[in-house]
C-alpha cells in the first residue's frame, strides 16, 4: 500500500476540463513517481445530475455535490480545480479564497481584467498557492524554447507569431453553449484560445 501523503482534491464542474483534471489527478503517481504525495479525489461539484453520477461511478470521486459551496466547505478538500464556465470563475475563486483552499482556476481567470485582478489580489492577500490553466507552458518542448529564449541563444525576440489550430467549436450545428456568449465567455476566440498564445509569448 502506498505510504505517500494523500491530498484531498475537489473538482468544480465536470465538463471537458473537469473530467480532464480528474483523469490527470489520477495519473499523478504514475507520471511523477518522485513526488511524496498523491491526489485523492474527494468531491466533484456540478449542477447536472448525470455529471455527478459519472463523478462517483466512472471518475473515481468519493462523493458529488450539486452546489460548489458544499465542496468548498468540506474539510477533507485541501485543493480545488475550478473548471466552470468563465462567467463563474470570479465568484467561485473568491469563495475558494474565503474558504482558504488553494486552487487551480481554468483560464481566463474572469470575463474581464477587473475580475481577474480581484481574484489575483484576494488570493495573494490570503497567501494562497494558486495556478491558472495555461497548461501548455509545461510541455517539455515549450520549456526548452523558454530556456533558449532566456539564455539568449536566439538573440533578442522582436516578434512572435502563434498559430493555434482547433476545430472543436467550428460546426454551425454544434450546441449554443456559454462559449458563444460574450457575456458568459468574456470574449470570443481571443479569450478562449489566443489567451494561451499570449501567455506563451
Ligand atoms: N486550459 C485549457 O487548455 C482549457 C481547455 C478547454 C477549456 N478550458 C477552460 O475550462 C473551463 C471550462 O471549459 P469546458 O470546455 O470544460 O466547459 P464545458 O461547457 O464542457 O463544461 C462546463 C461544466 O460546468 C458546469 N456548470 C455550469 N454551471 C455550474 C455551476 N453553477 N457550478 C458548477 N458547475 C457548473 C456544467 O454543468 C458543465 O459540466 C473554461 O474556463 C475554459 O476556458 C481550458
């Protein structure tokens, strides 16, 4: 049996990203055997009943709740993934700060710069460890690129061109989700995909 410290995880929202976070937590031990801690999937929160059922039946969570506030109030939850649609990030992140839980919030942190600043300020003031879902940063090729730039091997960089090729939102027959609403997403593709490009640059 593993003697590693177990860190209790709560995942808020079980759409595309929430499920991916859940799968990723499960593989931490396999991918990073040198760590002396592993994730324990304690609670998932999603208002959709099927998502909650999948959480406990398929994704390995011990329990599931409809309201994310119950997840944040759970003493066994030590760290949180916030994978909700963009318009809920600020509200949930501020509630996580209030609950004193370190969190990873998916990008973008809010639907406006003001929202993102409020979250950053609250988390920093509370001294919480946080991260934003700019996951491409950690791809080995990108880290090596960063090393090349920082070491000066490529000289002074004056221009960056980013291509981000994705078609998941391209079908006119696809469902009209929060992503297609400026109010709920914050912006269009600039927010959804180009934010990764700006972050990498
Ligand atoms: N880092 C990346 O590469 C990456 C990739 C895709 C999406 N994202 C980000 O992840 C976030 C989620 O995107 P997605 O594609 O997984 O969305 P999605 O539409 O697939 O899933 C959203 C989920 O949120 C749930 N939800 C709705 N209201 C809720 C509430 N009040 N409380 C809790 N859950 C609620 C829905 O039931 C659904 O399960 C977005 O911020 C998006 O920008 C990041």
